C-alpha cells in the first residue's frame, strides 16, 4: 500500500473540464438525494489568518480539503490561499492520496457555475459577461465554453490591465474588455471578484439574465446590489453556507433578503425535485460558496486517473 503525492504540476495534467463538470453534477444530485455527506465547514482563526476544514463524502469516495487564507502572505512571497486535499479509502480509511487543492478548487468552482448555467440560463444563451478577470474568470470562460456556444465574451476588471491580459490570453474566443455595465448585457454573467460592496447595480440587469455570484465566499463579501436578489429566482449551492458566507450573507444580516426567499438548492434542481428557470424573462441568480462534495468528487476523478496512468510520486506514509 502507498499514498500518492500529487503536486500542482501533476494536477494540471490530470484535470479535464468536461470530466469535472460530469462528476460535480453527479455530486450535487447525490447530495440532494441523501447519498452524499457534508458536515459544516470548520473555521480556525490564527493571528495572521484562518484555516478551514471541509470534509465530504460522495458514493465511493471520502476526503477533506484543508485550506488557509492569510491576506498578508504576499509579503512572504506566498499565495494568500493554499490548500491540500486528503483523500482516503472509505472502506478501510487508508490515506490514498494527498494532493494540491488549488487547481481542483479552480476547476470545480467553474464547473459548478457552468452546471448552474446549464439548468438556469436560457438554453439559447450565447454571450458571457465576466466581472473580474482573475483565475476564476479564466476557468469560468473554459467551463462555459464546454457547455455553451459562446459568440461574445465581455470582461470587466477594476484593473484595466488585468482585463486586457485576459483578452490576449484567449485569442480563440471573441473576448472584449468593457465596462461592468456593458458586461452585464450578456445572457450569462459571472461575478468573480473579492468585493465587499456591490459591484453590480440592479438597474444594469436585463430580464432573462442568469448570474453566477461566485466571489462572495466568506462573511462580509458581496457583489450584487440586494435589489437584484429581490426580483430574481435565487438558487444556492447550500442554504446554511450561503446564509453564512455567500452572496446573500450581507442582505440576510441587514434584513434585505430572507432565507425563505431562496427558491431551491442547485442539487434539488439537478435531481429534478424543483424546477429551474420558469420563463425567458425571469432573472436567475446562483449563489456559489464552494462545497466539499465538489472537491471530493474532483479528487476521486484525479486519483483514479493518476493510478491508471502511474508514474506519480508515492510514499509508504503510515508504514502499514
Ligand atoms: N464560490 C466559490 O466556490 C469560490 C471558489 C474560489 C474562489 N472564490 C472567490 O472568487 C473570487 C475571485 O477569485 P480568483 O481566484 O479569481 O481571484 P483573483 O485574485 O485571481 O482575481 C480577482 C480579480 O478581481 C478583480 N477585482 C477586485 N475587485 C474588483 C471590483 N470591485 N470590480 C471588478 N474587479 C475587481 C481583481 O483586480 C482581480 O483581477 C474571490 O473572492 C474568491 O474568494 C469563490
């Protein structure tokens, strides 16, 4: 027996967006039908940041993401967020793999938004608006291109140089750097910033738009004016996490949006227990906070592929 050690370099060669979309969609269905488990995230505060433990189990796979947020890390030449996934055998508990979590997080987050768009956006959607031009924006373009035929992509970033670099990075797509308001005139919009005050105004949102609100994944973060939520069909990845740390966390705290206004969880919609989009005019919002089941489903995919390919670093970690 051995434990695989999969580095970020290894992960880059093992992840495939269409495959991740497939396993993450199944994990949402399993969660909604009681076949997956996900206890609440555990937060641990330390002097200069915090740690989060995210355990989860999907049929045949169990694991935990252990991830930090240290905002001052750039002074040390280190990323703010680093993480590993511990992946174990559900039958014996044996530690099958320890893997870097950055790429898995990037892929599974974008895959989840594309799944939400598949169920909630108008089926004929052809344009994508991206607010924020960082890592997640790159992944969201790829995940949506895996499901939709994209004629036009508009990107806005508070740093114009980031939006310009994004345009140059994707010559194969029709990408334009625009204002935030122009980017909102798209069939599907993804908000992908660390903003703590709304960057999207309610007056910019056109009927029929689907918005994936992804940036707000911690208490105090917020990207949409609350008026958008009040006129939209709001779907969350997980009710408790969304109220605590998602796009709706601030409006709920401020009494501007009630938990009872949530239409459904994404899993309920994927499982067919609740309908998604009702008509071509309704605005839909998916509030993404990021779930452990998404990580475990993607980790399983990567682990099984790595075992099949062979040649990866492994150690006799526990000497059994
Ligand atoms: N929901 C989830 O599952 C999930 C998962 C991963 C990351 N996230 C969140 O998504 C956000 C983006 O992550 P990332 O890895 O792409 O970060 P990143 O740092 O690579 O990119 C963020 C981009 O947003 C831009 N930006 C900042 N404030 C802005 C504003 N007010 N208006 C427009 N642009 C602005 C920055 O210039 C930067 O280019 C973060 O808040 C992160 O915590 C959520």
